[in-house]
C-alpha cells in the first residue's frame, strides 16, 4: 500500500509540496490535508483530488507520515492536540516550520518520537524545490530514506547533521525564492524605465534567471567564471556588475541572510518556551 501522508495545514507550503508530489506521480488518494475551515479545504480537494479533513486527530489516525505545516505561532497548540494520537500511531513526523527545534516539537507531542525537520521552499510546487533536512536521534535509516524520497519527489534534498544549520538553510533556500522574486520586480521596473513593456521585461528577466540557474547547475565551472564569461572587457555587463559591487550587493546579501537566520533563532526562542 502507498505511504499515507497527512499534512496538518493546507496553506502555501503544504499546497506546494502536495502539488509537486502529485505532479511526480504520488497517488492523490494517499494524501490528506487538514485545516480548520471546510471552505478553505474545498478548493484544495477540488484542485488536487486529495482527502481533506477539518479534524487533525482523525487525519493522523490513518497516517504513516505526518507533515506539520502550520504557522510556527500555532504549532504548540496543534502538537498538543495531536500528542495522544501520535503516541499511539507513531508515524514519522516531518515539521516544515521555521525555527522550532526538534526537541521542543517532540516535547509538545508527548516525547520519544522520530522527528525530521525539513526546511522546504515553495518551488516544490513545480518540482524545483530545495529542502534542507535534519533528523533527531530517534529517526531510523528507513525513515530517513522515506523523508528523502518524499522531498526528492518535489526537488533537491540536502541533509544537515547539526540542527542549527537549518537556520542557514532557511536563509539560503527557504526564504530564498522571495529574494529572486524581488529581483524580478526590480529588473522589471528598471526594464520599464528603459522603455520596455512591463510584460516583456518580466518574461525576459524570468527566462534569464532560469537560464542562468540551469547553465550554472549543468556546468563544472564556478559561478564566478560563468559571470566573467558574460563580462566582455570594457563592455556593458562589466559596467552593470561594477555598479552592483559598488552598491554593496554582496554585503547587503550577507546582512539580509544573517537577519533571516537570526529571525529563525528569535522565533525558536519566542515560541519554544514550554
Ligand atoms: N511559505 C513558505 O515559503 C515556507 C513556509 N515554511 C513553513 O511552513 C509553515 C506554513 O507556512 P505557510 O504555508 O506559508 O502558511 P499558511 O498560512 O499559508 O498555511 C498554514 C495553514 O495552516 C492552517 N491551519 C491553521 N490552524 C490550523 C489547525 N489548528 N490545524 C490545521 N491546520 C491549521 C491554515 O488554515 P487557515 O488559513 O484556515 O487558518 C493554513 O491552511 C510555517 O511553519 C512556515 O515556517 C517553510 C518553508 C517555506
Ligand atoms: O518567512 C517565513 O517565515 C517562512 C519560512 C521560510 C520561508 N517562509
């Protein structure tokens, strides 16, 4: 029988993973998603053909894997409500919440449980996600393989052996799509200022990002060399890149990502109080 996966929460991140799983051939009938509101679940059911349920406990009672995909701020309440069924059923638990550490989640769920923390990102929806995974000591090799298979169905998987590194993963890839979307906005606005129709500037910017990522992933050359190949001496790219360097792009990126990781640590401290 197919592995039965229940998502607690059916929002942006859960929908992205569910959409990617189905796209990669996972049977919709083995997936359940929960949310407090039937009105919210109806379109999810309609769109993906999965089971939906407003009752978290009933949905977990049938699950082999439970993906905790609610906002960190309500995770304590949700976990405490699930503790009894989880202790009985003992599924593999995968939390996608930013910040919250495995020890805290395990305590909220009644203790002594296999917990994988996963930091995915929304491009999972199109099978191009990037996830960092960390397993607590109770996760078996089979369960690690199961978590890997589940997340590889929607993109790249990288395991980290030290839990705090998940905050770095959050800064790179969990929040990362937003950095590129912001870059698209900025490139579109600048393209329009240079006279292009907005739609043309947007499509060119996105295709360029896709092409650059594909090319860099297929190449054995580091990004720096690929960049230098675009920069003809005395040419246009050199002028643009020097402006970005003078404007402090690298330092700005370092600071933004440090803030991101710091926020994950703050959230853990704020929410992890038991
Ligand atoms: N968005 C992203 O790019 C990423 C998010 N994450 C993590 O994913 C998690 C979810 O984020 P995101 O999907 O963006 O948030 P959303 O707000 O989009 O989704 C949260 C979902 O949880 C549902 N929910 C609320 N209360 C309950 C409950 N008691 N039981 C079951 N479901 C409930 C909400 O339903 P309703 O709307 O009806 O309240 C909603 O469907 C967070 O912990 C976040 O840190 C991780 C990586 C990337
Ligand atoms: O912004 C957030 O808190 C979540 C976690 C990573 C991406 N979105």
